[in-house]
C-alpha cells in the first residue's frame, strides 16, 4: 500500500552490518602498532584502540569507525573466524 509511510520502524540490514575491511572480513577491536589509519591516514599511536583486520593488515581509527557504532555490531563469528590471525600477530 503506497499510502502508508515507508521506512518508519523498518529493519535495514545495511545499517546493522558489522564494519568490514575492503576484502569483507569483519573488523575487530585491536590495540594498534604505530602507523596510519587506512581510511583517513591519521597517525595511530602504539596501543591506540582501532578496528582491525589482521588477515589484511588493515585498521581504521576511532574517527573513521566510532567505537559506539562498532561495539554492538562486532559478531561472535567474526571474532572466532579471525582468531588464528590475531594469535599469530
């Protein structure tokens, strides 16, 4: 029915998707090594908390991926499937 308001209270899968690297791996919280954010090139200090993909050596700063948005969206499966890569680092 086109007379109804569309989108109000609807679920949007894209909005609920966990943050991912360009290869589609779910990003995980990580204490970074010194370097640069792979999105905005901001300098990252040793131990700064970032969203990280160990498989791709890819991480983004808290400005590009705010922790408040990413905390609820990090999946258990993403954490488990990435575990071998984090153990190796």
